[in-house]
């Protein structure tokens, strides 16, 4: 197995962020290293699953359109897992061959769709994804996080919850810009297992446009939002797009 190539490098390759020389070097390594090639294929497939499954906002859970939407999400996710099983024994495939995409976990409400690679969607490890600066979307993300964490506390469960923001959703976590900075600080004090993550790629884009991006103190930065989501899915978390 080629351990010299990091996940970050592979994410950058899939996103088209490497220069020509770096890309050519990595492609040459993939031609010589089957395991490395499998890693790239798996990461690309998982990213495609996330992007296709959530290309549109989730629809209400009533009526035929919602049924068709859920079926599309499930087909995307099942298709990805079928591909994973067919790839063989790559580093990320161990234990996934017999897994299925879990149904919507009971803890998640409000008509949101969820995707998980675990046999059963884990209600205690959830990542909420925000990519919009619309105030109703920001508030919805905070309301859902608050509800889930409060419910877990009352039931004596330890929940890990992560809110990841990319694109214009970064505004939620920008110091001097976020309309909910006070609420975020209070939530962080109340819920020690709540994490806030900003997409480094989105920050870099804003910076290149001449904006100074300063994040709230509670925020950490991930190289890319999709990379973070893929990593969490591989770890068994449940993904929900707000």
C-alpha cells in the first residue's frame, strides 16, 4: 500500500486543485499502485453520492414527489455501496461490503433527508451541512442542532454533532458577520460535543475575492467541506443537509 499519499492530496486531486505536474505525478503513481487507484475511486464515488443525493433541497415527506426524492437518494447511496463492494479490498472498504444505507434516523426530523454508510443510521453522531447564508437556513441549522443535542441530554445519551459550513454558509461562522454569534457561544457552553467546521476552500475563495475572513473562536477549518463529509461518512456518521 502506498502510504505516502495523504487523503488531503487525494481530495485536492479529485477537486482539480493540483497543478499539472502534481496531477501527472499522482496519475503515474496510480498506474503503478492498485490500492492507491482504489482509494481515489472510492473517494470520488462517495463525493458523487453526496453531491447527487443533495443536489436539491429536501422536499416534504408527504406526497409522491417526496417518495420519488427518497428513492433517488437511496439509489445514489446504494449505487455507491455497490461500487465499493465491487472494488475489492481497498483500505477504506474493510467491513463495508455487507453494509447498507441506513434509513432516516428517528432523531432527525423536519423533513430532512439523511445518508449513512452504517448498517443503522447512528442518532448519536450527526453532521449537519449548511451551504446558504439565508437567515432561515442558518436558524434551521441551529434549531435542529439545539433540538437534537437537548433531546440527547434529556435521554442520557452522549451525542457528537458537527455543523459544517461551506459556500455562503460560511457567514454563520464569520466573526463580525454572523447574526447568531451570541447563540453559537451559548450553545458551545451548553454542549461540549458540538463542533463547528468551516470549509477551507470556501475561505480561500472569499480571500481571493478580497474579503478578510475571520472565524468565530469555536470554529475549526477543514480543507474541504465535501472531504470532511466523506471522512465522517466513512467513520459511520449520519449526514443531513439543512
